[in-house]
C-alpha cells in the first residue's frame, strides 16, 4: 500500500547522507507511523500526527 512512498522516503534519507543506522531508525519509525494510521497518506492530517505522538508518549 505504501511501497512507493516508502521507497522514495528511503531514497531521500539516503541522499541526505545520514548514517546507515540513522536511516534504518527513521525508516522503521515511518513504517510504525503508517501502520498506526492505517489510512491513505492523502488522508493523514495534523490531528492524525498529534494522535500518534500522544499514543507514543502514553503507551
């Protein structure tokens, strides 16, 4: 579902010359976020992001 977006994201963080560990951490975090949202990227709002951040600090 998000394969194309994740592929572009992976490319973009590699082009920023982040270390491989940082790239891996960022990539795993974006996957976790997208799995939490479970909706098309176009439908993700600021409130969705706030809900996710709240989820992270309260879990």
